C-alpha cells in the first residue's frame, strides 16, 4: 500500500476515541483552579472529620458537603430585630 492510499483511507475513516484534545507540550489538561479547589476540599474535609486521601478522586458526598458548607458560609447572617422606642400616646382630639 502506498503512502497516498493510506492517507486516503485514514482521512475517510471515523475516530473511535473521545474528543480530541490539543495541549501544548509540558501542560496538563486539568486546570489549576480544579487543583486548587480539590486542595481546598481536602483541607476542609480533613478538618471536619472526613477521611480523605492525599491523591485520587474525591467522593461526591464530600464535594456536596463542602459546597453546602461554603454556601452556608456565604449567606449573610440575618440582621437582629431592630428595637424601637415605644410610641407616645397622642391625646385624644379635644372637642
């Protein structure tokens, strides 16, 4: 088979793999924000009594608990009820 015939066949063929990613040499596909978030989740989980490994995938239970804790921390605390001075009674209209 010649090189030209091989090129024709490969260009007509279908890809069987997933999406094609193009990454420059020396770069990874995972973003730094994902790593920072994972690091923050691991620190939070270990501080809050969850067993979490140093590496590997985080369980959905831990990620959900972390997101819920962050959401609650972001909500502003309700303002205390404002106390008002009692109203003065207005004398009945004089006849």
